[in-house]
C-alpha cells in the first residue's frame, strides 16, 4: 500500500529557510505583541462599530496569523539543502531557460519564497509546466496540457542551479 502525504514539500536554500524562519519568529513573537497592543489601544477608544483603527488592527492581525500558518507549514515541510547539482537536469532549485510555445522564458523551478524579493518568475514543480519539464535537460522537448486545455510545447534550453 502506498501512502501519500497531502502536504507539499518545497525546496529551500539554507539562506531562504533562515530568512523565512526569522520572519516567522518576528511575526509570532514581537509582531504579534505589537498588533495585540494596537487592538487594545483602539478598543479603549470606545465604540468599535466606527473605530477605523480597531478594524485596521484586526485586519492586520488576520493577515499576520495567516502568514504565520503559511510559514509554519512551509518550514515544517521544506526540504532544506544546497543548490542542486549543476548537471543540467531540471529539478527544484534550478534556473531554467526554455522556449515555451515559441517564447523564450527564464524562470526558477521551485518555491516563490526562494526567489525572495526578485522579479523572477517562479513555477512550482507541481504546476503543469514544472511537472512536464522536471527531469529533462537542455535539448529536450516536451508537451503539457495547460489549465485552459491547450497543449503547449516546451523546449528546455538550459538548467542551472539558482544562486539567490
């Protein structure tokens, strides 16, 4: 019997893991305390129905708690390691150059969190494109079906370890 884990595993560099862990530590510690004190201060101002500061702080709290849950799950299920081997094979952590339906694109295969604040496009290895090219190398041509039902041809031009 094969068991499957519904949690997704993301590949992260040690640097990305440390950056995200620091964000989680801040949000779940001092960040949470700051928001709670803003809520308490706004609550002391009276009528909550028309208290913009209270509602803004509560909304900020909701977003922070969602980010805490997201980071906790990501970090608990992450595969942390060095960049993959520079063997030209497409796998998570690789910067891929490909001809996709006639357009040349460069993107990171893996987690958006690895790319940080860059404007680099990121495709999950579980996306239709990511799943189709994973394990292939420069010169390979594959086809996959896009979410809109169209069949798309992809030629892998290169795959190099991403250095963020």
